[in-house]
C-alpha cells in the first residue's frame, strides 16, 4: 500500500507541478519568439528535431552553472561556462592569408580548454583543400532574403568538429566558388555583406544561441549591425558582441547605395555616427564599432595608438568616442605548432638546455640550403615578412650596405610589393654568399630561419601585434624591433647593467636608429656571448602561448554576461 502523503508533501508536489507547467509555458514562448525571428532573417524550413535538439532550443539564453559540467582541469580554471561564436573570414589550416587565420585557429582551441563552448563560422571557399572539404558534414540549408529588392540566396551549413571546436562553413556557390578569400572590393563587399547575415541566420537555424558573438575585422563587422536591426526580434538578440580589430588599415569602405542594396539595412544606420563616412561612403568596420558591445584589438599599445591621427586611419575620433568599450589583448602563438624541440623541419631540434650548440647546427644547414658561406661564427639576421611598406622595409633597404661587414649575413623570406621584391633581389646579386632573398613563402624554410638565425628584424612602421617576434623568441632567436604596437608590449629592451630584457628596440621610425639597434645586438653577440646565450634562454622560457590571452578574453565574456 503506498504511503500517504502529508499535507507538506502534497504542497511540495503541487509546487513542483506548477514549476513544470511554468517551464512548458516558457518553452512555448521561446519557440514562438524563434519563429517570429525567422521571419526577420531566413525563411527556415520546418523540420523535426531530436529530443536533445528540443532541449537545446528551449534552454535559456543566460547560461546556468550546472553540477553536471566536467570538473575543471586545474583549480585556476573558471567555473562558469560560456558559449562563444567566432565569425571571421579565414582560419588555419583551412584557409590562411595572414595572422587572422592563426587567431581564429588558436584562440577558440584555448577557450575550449577554459570551459567554453566554441563554434567557428567561416565561408566555405572553393580554395579550401579537398581533404578538409571531404570531412565536412551537411547540417542543413535554407533560402535567406538579402538584398533591398528582395533577392534571396541559398545558405548551406557544412560542419566539421575538431579538437573540441565546432567549425561551421557557410556554403554558397555565388559568393565562395571563385578566387582566394580576398580578390577586390567590387566582389568582396557583396561577399561579406552576405556572409555576416548568413552566419547569424545559420546560428538561428541551428538554434545555437551563444552568450557572445566574437567578430573579426571588417569582413565580419556587419554582424553587430545586423544583430541590432534585422535580428532584433530573434533569440540571437540576447547575445553580446565583441569586434576585434586585427589591422585598422582595412575597413570595408564602399559607396552607400551598393551597401544599402546588398544588406537591406534600415536607413537610420547610414548616418555619420554609424556606417556613413565622408558623406558618400559606407564603412563596414565603423558600423560594427558603433553597434558592438566591446571592441578589442591585439595589443594594449595598439589600442592607444589607433586613437591618434597617425595610426587611426581616419577613425581615431570615432575610436576615442568609443574608448570606454575598447580593450587591448596581446595575441599568442600555438606552442605545439612552434616548438623547437619537436619541429620536424629542423636539422637539429633543441630545447633551452642545448640551444647554443644546436642552433649552430641549424645555422650551418640553413647557410648550405640558401647558398650562403658556411660559417657558424657569422651572425645571421633573419627577416620573415610580407614585403609591404607597413613592415619598415625602406629602413632595411637603407642599412643593408652597412650591415654587410664580413661578419654578418642576411636572409629574407616573403612576397609583396614589387619594389621591395626587386630591391632584395638586387642585394642578393650584389652580395652573393652574404645575402639571400627568397621571394616566395615556404613554410618549412620559415621554421629553419627561425631556428638558424641569431636575430630577427621587425622594424615595422606600425604593428598591431606581430607574431614573428613571438615565434622567434620560442626558437631562441633574438628580436630587433621598433617600439610600436604589440612589438613594444612583447619585447623588453636589453639592459646591459641589469642583464635583463629579451631583445633590442628603437623608438622613432629612422634608419639610423635601426642600424644602432642592430649594432648593439652585434656587439653583445660577438663580445659577450655568455650574456647573449642567457638572453636566448630567457626568450625561449617566456610564455607567449594563447593561454594568458584566452583568460583575458574569457574575463571579457564574463564581464559582458555576468
């Protein structure tokens, strides 16, 4: 015979029943809201969901700390779980043209280890290698209204899960079936107007409502604008947005009628405080800066620099106005990808304990490969860079004759502007056996230069963060840099009296100051080798991984969604 319930127990049961009814009512409301939002963005086809899918769709936007979550790996690991959607135009190893791809690869992986749910949304370019294409799984598709005249486009979702991160590729033949990620503004403006809206529509379609949507550079800068306008009535509107500036020089500027057509955004966003610039143009990055909840850039110094006219690329006043939501967080590198002890490209892998001897072996191998005089006593200066005016190459050109003193060799790797490619070829011709200019990009050779060179030149005019100096330090190659952006934040100048510092620096953009910094490095290298070797060890022991950066980003997400 079942036990008779007491009045208190009966009251408790009634309360539980009432809570269940309230939960069902809340779920019906959330479902109705999602359906209304779908009318504003894509026309999502009706489809059956699995019980797990229904549960995910009904979950509240504000995450709840659950005892069912896996325990943190260490006492320092934060407990609250956050979901983050990364939206950007490139990601290693699928497609890479610059440092943005490294960030889109490494930061989500680091955040996944810090108890974050991470999803990365990318275009499915035709140029993505076939082995990666074959690993993608079809997740669904729909038609999405895009243009001002009602023109609609197909949105397909192809998914790949790797190392704790979900990668969703936006598939569309009209926009992503030709060329490289960036071709020209005539094609790129419609392509990324589509991509920003399609990424949000895909999240809406998959019922994956993140706490934070983290957008990168101008190609994803319309996402905050779309979110606060066309998606304002959808569940996605509860998400906060972060927009990261990787390089302010590129902003996505085109005439207003074209961007109005390709976005169908309301007229009120095309004003001088949002998208409009110079009265006749629309600036996609500027609009994103206006509508996002936080702005980040890739170093603290660069965050200050871009608020000045010289570095601000005509957005300095706009950035000063929004300075309250601007943060600078230094990038990191993947310590597994850049590891001198396990690097398969090196003749002699090494660690801190045997760096002095093994770097000499790698130097001789590098000299032999590039046709330089094989002599371990020579000081080898490396330069791995895009060959553009941003990288301070006019300063290098001015001092090459002074560097070629019989004790120094120079190795250049990179491609870019014809004037720099031609000048470095001419130096190789004039100083054959002492200067090598490898005008191409070779991943294996880059690793060998980092290991075989004694110092690396990074004399940039401006540098938001810079990765080459971080990689060089991992390989015990001393950086010689200009004090700008992330270079200033990551390289501490050598102090001969305290025997401290991890590189050589100069401040003003001047060829004579660059030459002075190189000569100071050469003096220490040739006259006080033990102190040089100590600096090499300090560089190799410096923590330049993504872990610290990821913790800063996670703190920012918690600030946005406490």
